[in-house]
C-alpha cells in the first residue's frame, strides 16, 4: 500500500530516545536553573512539570538555543522530546543517562 508523502507524515512517529523520561527530568532541572539565572521567572514547588516543560522550551527557542518545532507539531509530547534531545547534547558522553 502506497501512502505517499502526506500519508507518511500522518503515520510518522517520534523516535523514542533511550532514558527519555529521565533525560526530560534532567532537562527540567537544568532548564529551571537557566530560566531563574536568566531572570526570566521563577517556579514554585507546586508547579506542574508540564508547565515547566512549556516555559523552558519557549525560553530556549527564544534564546536561539533550540530549533523551534513546526507550529502544527507544537505540543507537550514534542516539547518533551526536544528537551530530551537538547539535554542529551549538553551532557558529557559518559553521563549515566547516556551510557545506561
């Protein structure tokens, strides 16, 4: 069955990264420190992780540290994935989240 390019895009999935959930947690930890050090805001202990992901993603895009997602792909799942990729490139190659 041929789907063509449009069909391919409809069925395309994000490639899962090894330890992605843990990488997102690390990205949130580092991103919160970056956001606060830059003076762009402050999070409360009760703020939801999704709120932090969205704010960190938007700040990193604004600062040119992250390539923005296409508008149609801008959802929380893709933002989390982008943050996992971002932090995996910032960690040393022998970091436990990259080697396990």
